[in-house]
């Protein structure tokens, strides 16, 4: 008998570090939780519901199955947020710098959302997408291999993909159906129990109709009433095959409540189901009447071959983006595939959400108080998104080394304000969140988000001092007409105005958003790390200065950037460009993070002003509701800091000095501006040349979507 127990969520166990062949890899993405229940499996957690007020809770009269109760549960129809899942690998990889040099990395790579990552999008997925197994066989280097990056593409150049890329799957790599329970059926009888000595019994089961089949097993089946069971034919000694009519998939109608007595005179376990055919011959006394199993299902089991084929040497710089919404539950699985280029290193890895308000140190990724993931093992981190803002994550094993080597990425949490129904007053809905006033449909304030200046001195989203009357702007019409933050409409515009924070006054509105990771590489340190030599941290000095893992001019090359690795395949090593497309009269949110261990970085904008609205994932507003945001043309970030700025190409950025209509004169469609480092030695690619930490800003007639991968029309 084999019995693989189902995984309980969100309480997750760390798996022992075993070789990959032992299948210690696991992945987890529940479709229903206590916080986001879906009792009928209707898929309510596969999309974000509109925000109409705080989630309401009640004490269930009947505790959920498998629990003793004693906790509150959301009231149906008031639940906010959904479930998001992501899987990443921890290992190594190669990237290509703008001068053509390859750099060895310790790195994270995507093991879910592969097509989205290649398109410049976050790899977080809803359960219905994440829990979709790949329909074929994944190939080493995918998605670059399937997209054709092995033919005609040189190292460091993304394959010239015309139209829609061939690879379009976003599920979890390796996820495969599993048979959770298999037991041996020792006796099968249909209808009334036979007269035997001692008497045959099925305790707790009272129905013995002509179509009722009683099955005795040699071990606990783990079946429950209402669950499907698959009966398969078997051949016992003799040979004695299973009589015709039993094989098939049936529904369990009863499970014995105690020790049963089989027709062969041995104590056993038992269950019953109803067959469609009556009069089947009994099969007793030969110890192998059939086998019974649950039908194949998804319980976190993975195929380790696919994990290794796709995860090895598939590192990204930056690591795959994470994005979710306030009120979402986030399940992030880290699978350590080892480092092929450094087999002598038994490197553990973790995911530490730097600066993130995590309620549990167990999931914080700091190995002293959390879990470190060994090679050949997986661990799922659990988060409940608390506050909107721009954060980042990195490996917390010997951080100076692993961060310099490339184990860094970004996450951002979108505010509830993005889910306010079109036309809703932003001030009113922020009041719902803060417990200032509540709608009749959701009358009880949420204690997690309540913020009353009379009692709370550290609010994450203070009510603005003035109700500006700003309302939630609509999505593009079916005719393809989009509305910008400034209220103007543009034909062909594919964006919906969203917000960086729950501001209540529309002050953090943007039309497009671009997460940008500021980083640097010391090629000598990386070379030493690849060649088994001691690494001298005191000598670390960055020579390549990167925006989203690329230096100029690669920063403005659209699409994923590929690098050939030691497995002979092209891999999408640097999938994120840094090109900034803004619709004419529009606003671009730049989510800037710096995880360099060696440098402060300064970025300045030449032409388009920067409107700084948030710092370290906090809205720039005092506790009296006064906005402390400001305008600038440069920002400076130290390692471990994040910043939210809006490049404002609308009248809001210039009308104070130049009057209404200034944006049309200063930022006409077709214009190009630059965002770049003010440090001259950061504007080079490890030589006396021009490149480094710089990208371009393009003013477009319209933009097809709101982030990387969009088209500037």
C-alpha cells in the first residue's frame, strides 16, 4: 500500500533535503483556504473581486472539515482579495552584459508563469492557471527553446519573435497528477453479506442492497464518503482474476467506523460503494480481489525531471517579479535545484521579503529564525498581503555574496483602491478601509486596516486632509478608447488608470507602471565565484551598473534577453527591459529598488519631472493627512531601499510654472527623454564607453498595455 497524505494549508512543513531522485520537491497552491473559502470549488479565488467595504466575519455554526472550529470565517459575498501562487528555483545561471561578456550568477529562476516572465510580467498566478500541468514535455531552456531562441540568436540577444511567442503556458513546472491513496482489496461482495463464521461485518454501514458493494482492505483506505474510488482488476494466486463488473470509478457511500470482519475470517478495514450492475460474483478468500485508489489529482506532487530540466542554469537577473493585491494570500514555493557550475557548494537558499511587514518569522527567510532550503528540497512561504507599496526580496544566506551574485528581485503590492468600482469616490472608499464610516452591506470595520487619527498614530493610509472628490476612473471601452489619469480620452489606449497607494485623493494615479531593479555586478567577484577561488569581499567593486539586469543600450531592447549556458541551450537570462513608454499626457509609475551591497545609486530624469509619492513602501503623507510628496529631477537610493516616483508628462507636472497646455508643448508624442545615473563612472560597461545605468522614456500617441511588453503607438 502507498499513502501520500494530502497537504494542509496554510501550515506548511519544510521537507528534508534529499536528492532530486527522491522527489523531495513539492509545490503548493490551494484553491480554497479559511481566509478565502471556496466550498463549492466554483473558482472564486481565480479573480479579484471589487472592493465594496471591509470583509465581514462570523463564527461558523459547523466547523470546517478537519478542524475543531473556534475561529471566524469570512461571510460569503464580502470576501476581499484572492489567492496567488508562484514557484521559483534557486541555483545558478549566466547573464550577458552590454559589452558581450558573460557573467556567472547565483540566481533565482522562474518555475511558474514562464510565458509571463518572458513577456516582462510578474510570474504570480491565480490557482486555475498555476495548477494547470504542462500538456506535453518541457525542454531544457524553455521557454526560450520553444520560442526559437536557439536558432539565429547570438548570446545576449533575444530571439526575434514575430507575433505571439510559441510558448504560452504559465502553470507550475513539474506539477503532475498523483494518486494519493492505493490499497489492496482482499474481499469483494455485492448485495447482502454472506453467511460466514465468524460473521462478516461492515460496522456503521447499514445498506446492503443488490447494487451495494462491500470491499474489505488490508490497510486504512483514507477514503471519505462522497469521494470517488477507482477499482482496478487484479489477479491473485491461482490465478484468480477479479470477477467482471467491479472495475470502474465509483462514489464511496459508506466507510466502516471500526474494525470489520471479512468473509475470509480475518479482521480488516472496509468501505462500500454502489455499482450500476447487480448480481456480480463475489471474490473472497484469495487476499487479492482488486485494488482501490483515489483518482489521479493534484496534491503538490511534482515530476523532478521537469524541475531539473527547466530550473538548472535558468537563473534570471533580476529574479522573477512578484505582484499581488492587498488582501491576497500569497504562496511562494522555493525549490533549490543546486548549482551545476559549482557542484562543490552545498548552498542553501531562502527568500527574505526585505522590509515587508511579515507577521511570522517562520516565513521571513532569515535562517536564524526561519528555514534554509537545502539542495533537492522545496519550501512554500505564506504571506497575507497587508499594505500596498514597493518591496523587494533576496536570498538571506551570506547576503553580501548572494546579493552581489544576483539573488535579488522585487515585489509590489497593489492597493485596494485599484479595486474600487468605476465612479466610486476614493475618499469614501478609503474611509471604508480605515473604519471611518462603513457601507450598510459591510457594516463592521476590519481591525487589520482600521486607522482613526484619534486613536492610531501609525496609519498606513491616512485620510487626506481634503476630500478632492476624485473618483475611480474607468477601464478602456469596448471600442478601444482609454481614459488617462488627467481625465482625457485616447483612441487605442489600452491602459486603465491605477494607483500606487490608497491615497483617497487620486494623487498617486498612474497610467503605466514599470518595476525597475537598480543593481551592480563586479565581474572579478563573479569570476572568482565561478572558479573555486576565495572571494575577497573587501575588494568588491561594481563595474557593470544595471537597470533590470541590463546596461544601456540593452535596457531599451524590447523583449527578453537570452544567454547561452553550459547546457548548450539559450535561456532567458534577463527578461525585463527598462524602456519606459508613456501615453501623451500620461503618468508612469516607477517602482525603484536598490539591493546593491556596494553602491548608492542616483537616477535623474532629463526633461520629465519626477513626482516622489512613496518611500520604503509608505505613502508620503503625515498623520494629519497632509501630503508630503514632492517634485524632483533626481533620486538617490542606498542598498535596501525602495522608492515610488511618478514620471509626470501631464499638465500636473508643469502647469504651476508654465500654465495649462504646457505638457503638449514639452512632451509631444514621438519625444524621447532619458533616465540615467548622474555618476559618470556608472555610465559605462566596464570600459571607456557609453552605456551603464541608463534608459529611455518614449512619449507615445497611445500605449497598448500598462507595463513592460507594451507597444508604443
